[in-house]
């Protein structure tokens, strides 16, 4: 087995166990524990508990690796591998009971600076549907036994997923951006979980996804899924938190979409 395949096995196993824990907690009732960057940016008790579970499992299996999690922060390792974790991506969906949330776990190689990272393995698990999306560098992207590949977009335009982030100052510019995309879109979706948006591009369920302001834990695993499904990921995948624009699509549709996404000035 290659290192990437080993890391993927571990990511997939822990994502499923963590997802089962989050699902049980959801059935017991959701407690919003705090808000973060904005009132809409919530953390549930389950986000924290599930991240602690993932962190402990990884530390037991691979004590020399680094960790970079949404809820509990970063810790450098010594092995050159860092785990990038969103315990519940799509927390607002989780809180409302909308079945589009996921555990996202990626193993990346590089220094402590996210801008240098190369993802080696990524698992995105939706515990409600039971779907486990997996990718390892050079090993393809998979949903169960099905190898994934991005869609080809015809003349009717692409089905484009996007997200709007939590910072109210970005909402006007995001709508302006969307108005430029609409002429090449068959329709638009706001799924509510960046990792599932990217998994959907990899699976050909949507033709493209873009969003300004995602964090590495939102997109590290999903971006690898798209690349391994033959897609192109641009903006700053794995880039610094808060300033990344993620754009993902087939190479042909990416070339049509990217020029429309210049980000207007935020006042
Ligand atoms: C959020 C979701 C959402 C996206 C935000 C993310 P969270 O992650 O992925 O779809 O629009 O940018 O922060 O907060 O639910 O883990």
C-alpha cells in the first residue's frame, strides 16, 4: 500500500465512526454552543465533541502528525503530514435537520503554511445518506465501488453550486458575482456544505462549485476528490483561511466560469 492509500483508509474509517457519533447526537437533540465569526456561524456541542473524537483517534494512530481542525485549532507535527478536519461541515443544515452535512477529513503534506499543502488523501462522509466519498492522490475518486468523474457541460449551461459565507459584508459582492455566472448556468444550487458541494462536482451531480471565503477544513478533502475525478480546482485550494476562492469544475467549464468570478471590492 502507498502512504496515500494508508492515510485514506484511516481517514475513511475515522470519518465513518465520527459521522455515526454526530448522527447519534443529532437524534438526541442539537445544542448550539456558541457563535463564531457572525451570528449565523454557529457551533454545536456535537461539532466540538466530534472533533475531539477525531483528534484523539488520529493522535492514537499517528502521534507524529499535525492537526488543523475547525473547532480546536492547529498543532504542528513532526512527520510532515497534517490532518485537516471539519467535524461537521454544514453545521446550519445539521442544526435544522437538513440531510446535507458531512465529516470532512484530509491528510496533507507540506509545511505549517496551508498555502504549501498538497492533499494526499481525503474522505467526505454524509452520515444521513451513508455516502462515503474517498480520494487518494493518484488513486482516483470513489463513491463505494463507483469511480467518479466530473461531468461534461453541454450548451444548456452548467448546474452551478455556490455558497455565501457568513460575513455580511461579502453578501452584496457575492450576489453581483452570481449575476455574472447566471448566463452560463442551467440553474444554481446552495447545498450548504462545501465538502458536499465539491463531492457533488466530483460525482457529476453538479457541474461546478465556487465560493469565496471557505477555509482549508471546508475544502481540502473535497478539492482532492474533484482533482482525482478529472476536474480542475482553482482559486486557492488549501490556501490561507478566509481569503481563498475555491472554483471547481471540469477543465472546459472551469475555463468558462473562472473569468466571471473576479471578486468585487468589499466595502
Ligand atoms: C460552512 C459550510 C457552508 C459554506 C461555509 C462553510 P461549516 O462550513 O461549508 O456551506 O458556505 O463557507 O464555512 O461552518 O458548516 O463547517
